């Protein structure tokens, strides 16, 4: 296990990224969020609007399952 951070997903909504972070952390998974957004300027065009959620490499499968299961519950 390398412990390297890898990208789990990309969104354009910082609030969505924070909700995913909270979900994963409640499952015991360490999460970090990276964004190129400059806060005073709400630019959401192309890569400037991307918000990326990162997890440790060894947690990726568990994190994907948690996010998928949370999405399925919303669809019900």
C-alpha cells in the first residue's frame, strides 16, 4: 500500500464535493479536496471550475462503493 492520493471524482460544485467528503469521512476514509477556483470570482468554465475529490489509493474501491450506494438511495 503506497498511501498515495488519487483522484476519486471531479465535480463543478464545491458544495457537492464537501458533501461527498463528509460522507466518506463518516465511513472512516481520509479525503482531500482540490480546486483551481479563485473564491472572489465564481468562474465555472472548463478546468477553472473543477473541484476534485482525492482519497488514498487503498481506499478507492471502498470510497467508490460508498458514493455509488449514496447515489442509489437518492434515486429511490
